[in-house]
């Protein structure tokens, strides 16, 4: 849901660690978007930054991503205890407790259909996250209409939730989204009582931008200007890392 349809020109202000709870998307925010999701790996600059942020914020740091938790731990080298994966369907709190939504039975049929569909169209990739299936078409942007039609049909047939993103359509188990994951983090230590700030780039982050605004915080859009519920904007991943390092 986008509550502010104005494009933004205001740069993000300098952030103070005192009383701040920081929530970060990964792809397009902390790491550049790449054609193949598995190509994203650990990065020394990002790892050092996350370690420092965790200390400065007293543990009030979480990564909230569309990726599965094991993938997040791989890329972040285990430096962030609090994670939300698959767009909020699975969440690990700061104490290491994991809460996960049971997989929807429609994933079985959707997996079979999407795998066959991708195999018959060069450039399409299926990413299986356990609780969702993402059909990537970044390597074949001309297939976007077909990918969307296929995903729309499968969502209607299976009861899975259709979630569009940047050169991807995802069929996910119904359940919590990123905004609900942020709200759940904010209801417990060490996040409770802090001001939430969410950095994200994609349409899938809009729900979290709304959630932090409702909790008297703000969102920061990473990327080109567009309609968004975020209050501020940073140009790209490098600008986001620079901004975070100014706090760290």
C-alpha cells in the first residue's frame, strides 16, 4: 500500500544511533541487484558495516528480505541475529527464536508448473524459497508479460499470493508481510521503544515503509524517484552504504 503518491527529492538526513531501530532490505539496498540471485555473496565492506551497526545500535538491527533465512545468513556471514525472510513469512528474533508460517499446499502444483514453464523459455529462473516460488525474468525481460500471466493464473488456481517485484513475480504462502515482521520486532526487546527506520528499494518494501510511519518512524527509498510511502530517498546501494557508515 502506497499512502504518498508524490515522488521524493529530499535526501535522507544524518541518522543518530541513539533510540533508533534499523531495518534493512538486502537486494537493491545493501547489495546490487544481479541477474542470478545465487550470485550475491558476502562482501567485506557490508559485513564490517553490519557488525559496527549492531554494536552502535545495541542490537536494534534487523535485515528484512525476500530471501530465505539460510541464504541471508550465507550472504551476511551470520553477522545479523534478527532476520525476517521470504517477505516476512519467517522471522528470527534477536534471541534466535524462529517463527515460520507453514507452507501453503498450493506450492506443490505451482512448483511443478513454474519449473516446466521456465524450462521451456530461455532466460527464466525459478527460485524456490520453501514458502514461496519466485519466477525471475531479468535475463529475458521480453518474457515479462508471459511470466505475469502465468503467475496470475497460478495464484487464482492455487490460492497462493501473487507478489510482483523488480523483474520477478513471486507466488507466496499467505501470511505476514514485511510490515508485520517489522511490527513484531518492534514489540519486543531490544527494539521496543525505539524509533524504526526502514531502508528498501522495491515495491515489496512499501508495506514496511507504511508500518514504520505508523510507529512514528520513517522509510528511506533506495533508488530512483517514484511514488512511495517512504519519506526520504538515497540514490543507490553505494549511497545507502555511505549513509549507514556515517552512523556507524
